[in-house]
């Protein structure tokens, strides 16, 4: 298939099939991968609840990256990541394991292969 030199002769009948072939061949030549959305999680809790939070996060393929005590308070601030699919019901699990003393905030962070 050849495309006409003059723009007046180029129409959808010439451009669309050529574009379709290019897109189709690019799909065949690509190496697809599944990407998983990852949430950033910030958890605020008292000191005696930290172990319960680690337990819940490990069950849900989450990781705690940092743990800091807030100055002048008995509260800890834990920061980590959790896959988005594992975040459904995460707040309920955290509240169950910590007797309602933990508060979580999740925000989309990045995509992971």
C-alpha cells in the first residue's frame, strides 16, 4: 500500500489502514508487563499498637519504611507502602488489631512491576 503524495488525495481510506497496521504490529512486537499501583501509607498510633500494625501490613504485602515518635506525645508516625488491591479493608483491620487507636492515610505513590 502506498500513500498518495498530494494531501488532497490522502483520505481516511489510505491513512486508517496504514495506522491500524502500525498499531497492530507494535502490539505484537512489544513486551507487555503488568503494573501494580502502590499506595503510600501514613499511620498514626500509640506506642503499644506498633506491633499490631506491623502484623497487619505484613499480611497485606505492605512495608513500613520509617517509624518516628512525635515529640512530646506518646504517638508514633509510621510511613510505608502497600499495594492498592491490598488496601481494601486495611483500615478496618488496623482498627481491629489496635482496638481503634490507629489512623491511616493512603495516597497513590507509584506503579510497580
